[in-house]
């Protein structure tokens, strides 16, 4: 079988690892109700089995009242108002009676408790027998699925067991249609499922399950898996005809097992997340007791920070709505699933968490002989860009903004690394770099100004008013390009010809604008000190969120 398409295999990285080999599954049992199945009828509650310990796995084909003058149907459960007759009719395989038999019976016998109503007993038994195959199949499914659940074989083990029971390929997907486990899929079936998933995801990341369940797919049967908050996944089988009662019952039990596995997974994730969150909170607050304690607790969570790490912080944004940070739990869970899978694949032994609407990660040096600091930071930047690309595919229409600290080799200083990432993220958001990776190193003097802004915002505003504000007001009033010209001139190392070329204008025009800048600001751009003030003024303007509209955005008012 060829490898499954990427859309289906991303999560297999985390579900197939370190799993013990499984024994071959037995063939499915015949789908016929047994005495044990029928004994579950509510009206038989409290019935006594005679002889004690009698095997109840007897297949039952019919329900029959005892008729002294006639035979019982083959495979019949015989209903006796008093004690069972002696001898029993040849067709009887089990008995339900009111009075205990005087001698050990030849077949398993259920003695009704006092007060049991025959009408309720008969109605319940007939109904249960009519569902027969379903009852038997459900019982067999519970026995078969108990093993992978108890052995921790995950969704793959559940799918393999269910495949043997329904006699058809089985796939288990989560609510975002990521493949959790599958068994028996042929290449063409994987391709068809992948195509259906792609079509459903075209409706948006928050509503993929509904379109997938509703699409007309004649060869694929689908059943939603219910959780406490609604559908948490879907079971897919390939059946040539409409499922019978037995298959329906098996799928029902499989859905219950998947819900149990999901609940168990959520408890584990929640516990680990709480432990990770506590550790990161302590790092950011500077409360970690010792280096040894930090390293030990991180190792317990699967991360090795003994040689330091690069800190990563990220936020999900809606790039079409300024300032909107994504907190929808469905989208966050979808994003985290894939982010953790990507980090596990490209950077094992990392510490990853989500808290207060932010992705947090500590990336320890890879390998036994870690590379130089510059190489570690370059690798972290590459991972960050991979996460941006994965986010675009995972939650289309949303953007991930990431910030990276410098590599910090001392574990006890990882709190400072998280502070660096937090500062870089804040600056990146202020500068409008949504959907990008921002490193602490590239923030330059912005971080100094941002600290001033955080501690004394009036100081930053005052500095902006003394430097750039007159130019901004002039541009807004007269539709000129003084601020843009200044930024371009400084970006070209004050080269007049290069600035003119970038702006597609004449050098004389650039010179005229520079003279106007000096006149309005009172700062001479040819002097080093004044030039630095203007450069810092530009950065203060960006940190304050001020923006000069372009000529294209403004109506013409009669002056160049």
C-alpha cells in the first residue's frame, strides 16, 4: 500500500510511535443473540441462574411458551409459568420460569424474581431477540475493543479491532477530519477519503464536520462520535450495502470507545498542560527554586532544558480584522494539534504549551553535540517559518505571529528568554507584522523605545511630538510624502541618488523634501544627532500605532 496522502497522515506521527505489536484479530462471531444478551432485559433484573455458574453464551433463535402438547422450535428460549417440564422439549436450549426446577436442569435456567410481570418479560425478550444480531454484535464488540483500550493502543488499535468485527475497512477522524487511526484502507479508498476531507475543509476550519457528514458518498458510511460538548469526531467504513443491525451495533460500541479514548487523552493533555503552564509561569515570574529543580521538572514533561533553549511565543490572528486575536477553542485545538505534531517532528524534546491565548515553547539545543548559538537560532527561525506555513493550511484565513528570543544556554535564565520573546511579540504586533516571525535581535532600538512606552507612555508621545508629528500633520494636510521620503532616505543610508531611484522621482525633488523636513522639524538631517532623533521619531510613530495615509488612499486636494 502506498503512503497515505499528507492530509491524512499528519497525526499518525504521534499515534503510531512506541506501540507494542498486536496479535492477529479473531474472525467476527456470528451475529445472533445469546442467553447472556437476553438476560440484560430490564424485566429480568434479579433473576437467578440455575445451576449457578451455568454458561449463558447459548445462541437463542426463538421465544416460545411451554405447550405440553406440542414441540418447541429449534433453538428456543422456553417460557414456563411454573417449574420447567421434565423432560424438556427437544428444541429448548434455555428456560425462563417462575418456580425453580426440583433437580439440576439440563439447560441454563433463569428463575424470575418475586413480582416479575410476565407481560414485561415477554415483551422485553421479544424486542431483544428482534434486535438479536445487534445485541450479540455489541457484546462481541465490547469484548474485542476492551483489549486495545486497556493496552493503550489508541485509535489505531480500536480501528484494527473494529475492522475485524464489521468485515470492512475502518477509519477514525477527529472533528477537524484529521486521521486518528485506520485499518484495511486500500490506496483508492485513502485517496477518496482524502478528497472528501479536502472538499469539506473548503467550508472553513470551524465547520468541516457537517459538510463531510452531509456529502453524498455512496461507498462510504459515516457515523459521528458524540462527546460532552457535541460531535468530537467521525467513524468511516466502506460497506457495499446498507449496514445491518450487527454493524450498527459494532459502530455504536466503537463510538463509545472513541469517546472514552478522547476523554482519557483530554485528561492527560490537561494535566500535562497544567504542569507545563505552572513551570512556564514560574519561569516568567522568576520563581523557579533552582537549576536542578527546573531541569528535573522539564524532563518529567519530556523536555531537556539542561543546556538552555530558545523561547518562542505566538498568537493566532485574524489578518482581516485588526487587533482580533483568535480564542475559539475549536480553532485553537486544531492549531495546537498540528503545531505540536510539527514541533515533535522537527524539534523533539521541546516544551510546548498554550496559555492566556498564546503559544509558548522552549526549544532546547538539538542533538548530543549542540551546534553554535547562531546555528541554533537559525534552526529555530526555520521552524518558526514552518509553523507559519502549517497554520495557513490548518486554519485557512488565520495567521500566526511568532516571536523568538536569543538562545539562552543557562536554564535558570530561561525566564529572561521568555521575556525577550514576549517583548519581540509585542513590538511585532505594534509594527503590524501579523503572520510573520519576529526575532529579538532584529527589534534593535525598538525594544529600548518600547520599554519607555511601557513604563512612561507620555515620554514616548512627547518625543514623537517633538520630532515626527509636524511632518505627519503636514503630509495629512497637503498630501505630500515627507515621512515616506524620510524613511526611504534613512533606509538608503542617506544616499540621495538611491533614495530618488527608490521613490521614482528626481534628486532635486528629494532634496526639496529634505529641506522641508528640516524646516518643519527644526532638525538638520545632515547632522548625526539630529538624524538619530528623526530615526527614533519614526520608530516612536510606529510603536504608537500612528500611520500616515498614502496619496492613493486620500482624495486629491490641489497640492503636491
